[in-house]
C-alpha cells in the first residue's frame, strides 16, 4: 500500500475519483430528467470531462488527455451505468459531494499547473484552473436547459476553484508543486463540504443594496436559511421608478383615488 502514498499516485487517484464522482452526478441529473441510457452516458461524460477537454483545446494540446487516458472514459461510462441502475440517494449524496469537492481542488490546481507550464501569466492560469474544475457542470446544466448552478444562489463552488487555482499558481512560482496540490485538494474538500453543510453563498446583486449591506455586514459570504425567507410578493418590489404606496395610509388621497378609478371601470357606471 506504500505506493498509494506517493504524491503522483495520490494526485492520480484523486483525479480518477473526481472523474467517477462527477460522472455519477451527471447520471443523477439524467435520472431526474427521465433520460434513457444514452442520456446517462452523455451527461456523465460531459460532467466529468468537458472542463479538461476545453482546457486542452485552449492550450493547443494535440489530443486532450480525456481521450488519450483510458481511465477517464472508462470511469465515466462505468459511473453512468451505475447511476442508471441505482438511485443515488441517502449516503450516496454525501459520498458524491465529497468526491466532487476532491475533484474541484484537484482539477483547479491541475488546470492552473498546465497553464503555467505553457508559460501563461497569473490570470490565465486562474481562468484555466476554473474552467477545468467547473465547465463540465456548467455544460451539463445547459444541456438540460437549466441556468448553471455556479452562477449564484448555491453554496460556494466556483469561488473555491478561483482561490485554489490562485494559490496553486503562487506555489508553482515558489517551486512547491506537490504542496500546492495537497492544499488545493484538502482545502476545497473541507471548505466545500462546510459550505454545503452550512449553506454559505456569495451575496447576489439584490443583497448589495444599502439595506443588504447592513444586513450582510462586512462579510462577503453569508449564510442563508431559505426555509426562513418568506416568498417575495410582487407588491414588495421597489423598482425605484414608481412611488411606493403605504397601505397603512387611509382617508382621502391615493387610496380613495384608486377606489374611485375601480368604481368608474365597472360596467354600467
């Protein structure tokens, strides 16, 4: 078992685990949509490998690793078949979340490392790290006609990939490839699971108003319990164009004028 502790083999294992877990997630989405076996395989392969393929295409690699490494395609297909015959609920969800976060750290660091090896600067390295980690899930969501989940309203994900790719690029510049990989994998796994457990999300544009800033405070990350948030009524929307009418105000004025208009609109009046 000592050979499993070698850094390169450990990173390789994390990579394959990520492929398998993300392919299972793609299969779970296919099940929720009622797809047949072809849909399962397509979504599994897309979720697991689209990010790496796009990264290699951008870098000008002759053949993407996803089609030259037999472990990638075979792991994705096996995961698709497993998702087709099993309903991935209960403890499966915990395992899938953990595997997904392992992949997030591994792939964001790997993407940044490959970009750095190609001689790219800091920002392109971060971009390719994030693309490697999240594009597969984004493409899967587009295929099933959904807004990509990384665009907001969900626990931290793409932001963790940004941080992971950033620190990996810095570690590479310092000559610490292995340390950077370990930090990315462990950090994304721990923080990602905590974010899902405690529902940490980034604030949306609507929360960055004056009232939202007072509510959120100095933190850029906030915890939201959706069950405690009442549904927004259309009358609660303040566009800033039309003056808001306080329903508590009675007597003559706006409310009486509104009633007068309604009465005039009735037939026979």
